[in-house]
C-alpha cells in the first residue's frame, strides 16, 4: 500500500519545528498544543511564564482560535520589548534537524518539489527555506520592526491547525499538483488535518500516539534521512 502511495508522489512538504528544525529541549504533552519556535522566543526573552499562561488559555478555549492566541502572543512580545536584533539572533541560532541538509539535497536531486508550512514565524521559515533551497516557504507570523528595531506590528495568516490543511491544498494547486501527489512530514497535533488528506503522511520523531496513528509511516529515529527510503 505504501509503495503505491509513494510512486505517485511529486512533492514533499514539511512542517518546520521538530522536523526541519530541532526543537531542542522543549516538549508539549497536551493533545491541543504543539512545540514550536514560539517556545524558544519566549524562553530567550525570559518570559516563558507568559507562554505557559497563554497556552493554558488556548487549551481552555479562552482563545477560540490559534490566530487569536498568536495575536495576543505578539502583543506580549511587543510589551516585553522584543527587538529586531534579539529576534534575528534567536532565529539565527536555531539548529537544523540532523540530516536535514542531506535529505533536502537528495530529494531535489531525485526531482521532488519541496516546501515548508509552519504555524511559526515567516522570517524563520524563509531563512530555513533559503538554507535548504526549498521551492516554497509559508509561515504564520510575520513580525515587522520600526527603524529603531522595536516590534511595530505583525501579520498573521491562518496556516496552522485546520488552516494548515487549507494552505497545503493551496500550495499543491500552486505547484500544479493534486494533494494526493504531495507527501507531508510532520510531528505534532496541528499536522493531523494534513495527514488526513496528503497522498503520503509521515510522522517524524513524534511521541504522541494520536499523531502516529494518523500517519501512513512512523519514523522514530531523529534523523531526517530516514524518510529517503520512501521516496524513490
């Protein structure tokens, strides 16, 4: 069954945090929340308690949507003085997942289109896209800083949770493909909607049963090169 799915795949789309980027020491046990670079930014600003507070509000439904959660998160970052210098320093220090460079280089050599869709920061998604020579990079939150380097405003697109599937379908259309011709590699609860629709779904280095059960393939080893065996 997997061989049949694999043969028709023409593009491989990735989640970013936990897949293309290592999430380091962070972990989320909630069935509603995913680890992301938001964790890192709040941590490096020494306001992780604010991240925990906002996360609990999302879990309890006080924020009905991810968009409302991250909009408030940006307000908190602005209030606590996130600067362009600090933000760039944080994202530039994010580590690629083990085997990411080799995997993307080999997928391109084999003729696959590649992309990333993330509920994290657009600035970081574009940086990863450039480093890994991805064809497309879609990020949820674009931060804009003023001439003094202070966080001025932000722009959000609904490309996480259910919205992540919508952007996956838009991306497939942009590439001239059907969703069934696209594979998706993810690791968290917010990737489940895409797992249901992708031509091939791979749960990578994931410790949540509800995610692994929805995937066609489960890879436990923390080395992205493990996916190559499924893409001829």
